[in-house]
């Protein structure tokens, strides 16, 4: 699975951090990490209720607190790129909410500049194509989302390719964020809100109707509504499916319950993603490996999943063309029993 060329379209900024980097940076500054991020890592998580999500978010916030210098940010981006390359990544779209880091790094604009500079450096050093999706937090006021949408629009030709909406989808009202997504849409950005993970098909429907999503963060529970799934397929809305995190958060009981075959049989475009490897203990190639084991996927199906990840990406044409050609090479080698 690590030799299969692929794009990574669902990776959160702090959640991309290596566990050993978290521990090292915390020790440097005397930050005491909870057992769930040290001895008991990866933590046992559930988002079945608000208490479970609060625990997940608290661990994420603790992890974010170890990023204290520009060099920490550069290290995180570089290591995320290195890890994706090791997993066969050819293109990465990393998602970040600058407001979560603004207080320590001089504001949302200064932090965005830092991230984009780190992305350029990491791309040069690793050869991985990297872009940024700026995401608003649905637990905050919709006016904050408009501010971030305007920020994303300012960087639309400088490394920012999309605008998202993350955090607990049971919080806030999706339609309240429509104005922010309209700003991003006018700037030509990909619209990629989270939906259809913690909540069912109605969450997907709201993302389509109110936010005009072009891609859905997760979206996996659209499988529960065949007519809505047909609509997603007809509109060509790609689903960023993150199997390991779905199970870790209690959306599904086990990996065999993740309805990937249902989505594929309906003709959906699916891009597998790792979500937050720091909290779920599983990176990009593992998503392919676990789905292969859980659903007995053929080499041809795995190759098509990789192709879909590239086609659903905002990667430049030359990056996509080269990677798609290399997938064909991988598939022919797989047929010969090489990988």
C-alpha cells in the first residue's frame, strides 16, 4: 500500500503531528501531557455524545499547545510531508483553522503566511505537492467563518485551494455558514465542509443545499440514504472517507461496517484520508490496508481509489497525470505479485 501513488485530501494540521514530536516538544517546554497522549497512546476515543467529543477536542487542544515557535510549525509540516511521501503520497491538502493559532503567532494572517512558507519549504525538500485548505470552526460564530473565508480568498492564488468547516457537526446550524462559503466560492475555492460523519444523511443534505459543497469531509453516512447518495454521485461530490477515525470515534463498530463497498457500488468518488493520525494512530497507507483487509478489495479497486483521490484533488494537471501513470505501473506490478 505504501508504493501505491495517491493523494491525501483529509488531514488536519495539528492532527498530522508525529507522536514522538508531540512528546519531544512537550518535554522541551515542561508541558505535562495526559496519559492518553503518552502511555495510553493512541487514546481510546468516542464521539457518541458531546462528552466524548469534548474529550477528543481537549486532547487536540493539548497537542496544539506544544506548537510554540515558527520552527515547530515548519517541523510539523515537513514531517507530515515526509510521512505522506513514505506512504505513497504525491499530493497533500492539509486543513488548518488559523484562528486556533493566531494568539501565539501574531494573528491569522501572520500564521497563514507562516504555514504557506512552511508548505513551500516542505514541498521543495520532499518533492510532495502540498496545498492548504482553510477551515472555519462550526462551534464559533458564523461571522468568524466569514473572516476566515475572506482570508482564504486573499490567498486563493498563493497556496490556499479550499475552504472548509470542521469540528462537531452536531453544533451550530449549517445554513448560518452559507455567507462564508459564498465568499470562498466567489474566490474560486473548493468548498469542502465536514458532514455526514457524526450526523446522518441530513447533515450531507445541508452541506449540499446550504453550502454547495464540492467535496465532503467524511460524508460516509450518505450510504444510509440511497436517493441522496445518487444525488452526490450525479453532482460529482467527492467523499473524504477516513475509516480508522470513523471506528475510533464510534461512528461504526468495526472496520467491516464502514460502508465503502456501498459507496463504490453506487459510483461515488471516494478519497481515503487519515484525518488525525496523532489521535488515531494510523496514517494514509493504513487506510488503504485496513479497507483492503476489511472488504477484501482487489488490486484494481485499490488502484481506482488512488485514482479517485487524485481526480478529486486540486493538484496541478502535471502532478495528476504523472501520478495516474504511476498507478498503472503499480497495478501491472501488483498483477505480477511485486507489492
